[in-house]
């Protein structure tokens, strides 16, 4: 009776296989996610119908209606919901208001496997939204024995029908959900745990280090350019190598094309010194690992900038996934806490434990620092710049997330910026070796 689901992702389809008859169906686009049963490999319904209805465009050759990262996140949400049903020996057709309320309760009780803390309100709301959309779809199709009621709701995209289920979820606008910038010492600490500093001081000059880790460079991109973890993992080596930095001031920035949510492209300013460090990594460590991958498996270069450095021949040179990045970051955070616990500064240790030290927190820190610095320098519409760099489609998104947080914690944010600037080793920077 159990679903026992796992996520399956459509791969690239050969050109000769892209044309099919109506009777045979149509090919699934690369990146489309759906659920299958581990026991027999069959499609899990009605989840597959829901995925196809909400995530594919209409036409002879359907395409993803959203980014592959969004479909993967929704698939993960629905996997969790089906595991919830398995534990209670229920089917989707059994879902009613009481079962949905029980699921909402579990969301607020569970701990994140990454942070080992209760789910943030935003995560709870996203998972709840995914599940209720599936259930609403099932109600409209008549798949439920005791369907919950639907009600009409006005949104920016028009009128939609949503479930009328009375659950109390943590408020997204609560004070403890406001975003704060990580303390500069915390940022330095977590970066150092991820790998050596890409900059070193020699004779009073700051120069590029001979090498650092991929994980350190990935985190630097989140912190200095505000990239999402998936955007970092999707960066192409050629994009970085083709960016011209020769003769430029290392403290200036160069716009680099990045593909974000919804496959939308934007140009993100990345510091020249960081670009030079990325180039050194691409032509050195990365190329060596790609050569090993070619030697062991005769695989062509996949093009992704950041690759696995491992003694395992099966995985060496493979792209670093967001999940792998998460795991390395969590391990580094644990090492940071362990180190701080051994130091004499108990107040600093307790303060760090209260911070939400995640990969996404580096992006939030970048955004708050940038907003406050722009405003302090006379930019009367600093939020517009932050919106552009972060890749938010709607200004309201940036304002609701960052502007409100910056205003609420202005004194602490200003102090963080002051410490951040004073702690930078950029008094004099030598040419990249």
C-alpha cells in the first residue's frame, strides 16, 4: 500500500527521439521531475498529472514552465508528503481536512537535516503551498473521497481557487523571521572552515593565493555577489574564463551573466579579485580533475565550473550539486562551532549559535550590506539596485524581504558594515600572480 516514492528527473532526449505520435505521447523536457515507486518503478499518480499540468507548457513539444530548480524543490516537497501518507497507511484519495491539519502539525515539529533546527517559517509555507496545490488539483479532478472545500482568492495573477483549511502556520512577518546580516567574524569564520583564503599578504601587498577549495570560492560568490547556491553550482567554466579582467583594479567589479530562477538571465557584478581566483581554480584544480574524469571514464567536459575533488574514481570531476554544497557547508559550520566552543570568548560562541548560518544567509548578508552602503552613499533608490543584482522579478519581493529587515535592524546592520569594512585586507592589492 505504501507509495515509497523517489524523485526521477527527465534526461536529455536524443534528436531522433524528439518526434513522437499522439498515441505514443510526447517527450518530457530535460529537468522535468516526477515521482516513481521504488518497489516497481511505476509512476506515482496523481502527482504526475499535477506536475504535467502545472509545470509544462501546452504544445506538441512541451517545455518546462519554470526553472529546473523549482521543479526539483516541488518534487522534494511532494516526496515528503507521500512519506507522510506512507507512515499513516493512507493514499492521496484519503486526504481530507483532518489529514491536512495533521501534516501541517508535522511541518512545525520537524527539524531540518541541514541546520538541525526547526524549519523556518518560509520553508513551512513553501511546503504547505506545494501540498495544498496538489490537493486542490485533486479536488478539481474529483480524486478525493472527502474533498476539502475550495474558495476563490484574488492574486496579482487573477482569481485562483485555494483550499479552505483552517491551519495556523507561523507568520512570515514575525520579528524573528526578519533577515539579519551575519556578523563579520562569523562570515570570516565559516569561510575559513570551508578552505584557505584566496588572498594572501606578501610584503604588504594582497595577492592571489596559489590555491583554495571549490567550496570556499562558492561561498565567496554568495557573499560577494549575492548568488543563490543553485546559481553558483550552475556557473560555467567558460563564462568565467571569457570574462576580461586583465588590467582592471582588483577592487572593481565586472558584470557576469548568471542564469537564475525561471531560467532568467541577469548580469551580476563580481569583484575582479574573485574572478581572478576563479580563473586560477578553473585552469588549475578544475582542469586536473576534469582530466582524471576523462581518463577514468572517457567522459567529455560537462562545462560546470565547480567539480568534486575526491579519490573516488566514480565521482571525481563530477559537478558539485547544491545538495553537496549544503553538506560541505553544514560540516564547516559544525567545525566552526566546535572551534569557538574551545576558545575563551564564550559570548562570541553563544552569539554565533543564535545566528542562522546557512549558505542563503551569505546572500542575505550581501543584500543588506549592499543596500545600506548604497543608501549611506546617497542612493535614494538603493532597493532597485539590490533587486536587479539579486534577480527578483518584483520590487515588492525585495522590499518585503530586505528593506523591512534593514529598517528594523538598522543600527546592528550599520555596525556590521563598519566592522566588515574595517576587517577587509584591501589596503593595497598587488597584481594577480
